C-alpha cells in the first residue's frame, strides 16, 4: 500500500509509523483512498485514510486504536488513524 508521508521525523517516529502502517495494511476492509501520514501541531502522527462506508470506517478505527495504543506503550510515539468515508463512494 502506497502512503504519502508529509512529516519530519526521527528514526523512532518513523519506526512507529512503519509498524502502524504494516498493521493497517493487514486489516480488512481495505481503504478506497491511500493513506496519508502527517504530524499535527500536537506532535501526534495522524494517518488519514478513506473507506467506502461508515461501518468500514468505524471497524478499522476501533482496530487501529488498539494497535496505536500498543505502539505508544512500546515506543512513546502516538500514531493515530484519522479515517473518513471517501466522498466519491457516498451515495447521492
């Protein structure tokens, strides 16, 4: 899965992001928009990714919250999923 990364980070942060993205890649359902990683003003790494339905968005969000908590415990780096329902998949 290709990910657009827009952040300045040290090796520890990049390692945490790589671990998070690896887990995201193994999770179903698959995203309809590729992930984009950014560092917020609060020093959290946010991974934005679009899904087809609200249900998919909530399902992946719950799973990745647990993984993000484990990564925070291991590395001290907070990586959080920022999922959304992709506009092009919404029904009129």
